[in-house]
């Protein structure tokens, strides 16, 4: 029996990235899609709790049951697990392919990875895929075989409990990808700047911009170092955010 694979993303159900991901997954298993009806980039792990969620069947993908959802990427996984596929076992959740990296601290803000993490919370093996190219018509041809390989390995091996895999790919170039590196998350942050503006009605508003700051340039073993050297980076991510090593220190406070 073919594995049941849930596909979602944060760029929206019509994005090029998810169409490529569906194409690859159809070669591996039975594909079921629940994805946002519009872009949800930077949504993080938000869920819809104070408004309605609308879902509509979408026939954009041939021979694939697909639904577009007004909710967040995490909502999409919840709906698939507890409504559409409530009587079936989901073998794998895949999210992406995101237009833009989700390396380093960006994993915190990522709707793509939050969907994968939601899958892990539900006890389902889950992978988020992202590409270092924000363009709408980004080139994905060089990542297809790597996605297929990683997915097949994930299905064939014992998947680590409570973990999602954060997979990032270098941008397309004439130089082929060298291979895969298992990494840790790079220590970095976004240095934000807010441009104060005024709309035509005289109301003030802000436009956020900024630059990424890498605190660990040229450090081997990090996801960004792998990507900069034309490798695929894989970082295992878990949703337990406890700083375990700090527990002993806090106990010394004698609270």
C-alpha cells in the first residue's frame, strides 16, 4: 500500500513550490493537499481561534484531492488530521517548497516549518522544504531528486519522535549540489528597521525591513555554512522549547 502523504505550505496552494512538491510526492505515495488559499509567509505557528475557517475543494492538481483553506499553515495540518483524514493514518507531512530560506532563526517565523512542526506535535513524521530563492518563478528542477531521496529515506527509517526536519536547498546554479549535510541551526538574527510613512489619508504607518546578521560566519556544521558551500542542509527541529541546561541554574535562585 502506498504511503499517505499530506502536502501543505505557507506560500499558498497555487505557488510553484507546492506544485513541484506535489509532483515529486505523487511518485512516492498517495497525495492529499490542504494548503492556504493565499500567502501566509511569516505566519509562524499561528492558529485561528477567534474567527471562521473556510475550506474549498480545489481541482488545480490532476488526480490529487486538494483543499484550499482560509486559515494558517498550522490550521491546514490540524484540519487534515482531525477532519479530512480523521479515520486514516497519515504516514508523512511535507511542507513547502518555500520560496526563500528557512535557515537559522527564520525557522521561528516560518509558516512552512510551523506546518511541519504541527505534524510532529501530532506524532506524524514531518519535513519542511525551502529554497534559497524568493522569486515567484524560482527554478526548482535541481532539488527534485534530493526531495525524493530525503522523503524515501524518511519513510524507510525510524523517524525521530517529536522532531520535524528543516531542509533547505541552495539556489539553482550551473554548479550541481554537492550533497547533504546534517547540521545545527546557525546562530543569527534579523536586524529590523521600521520606515515611518504616511498614507493618502494622513494616517501614519510603518514598513518593516532589515538585514540578517550571522553571528557565526564560516562555522562548519551550521546550516548556513552548508548552504553557502552548495550543500543541502538538514536540521532536526523539536517543539520542546525548554532550555534544559538552565533548569539547574534557575534552581540556584532559590525562588
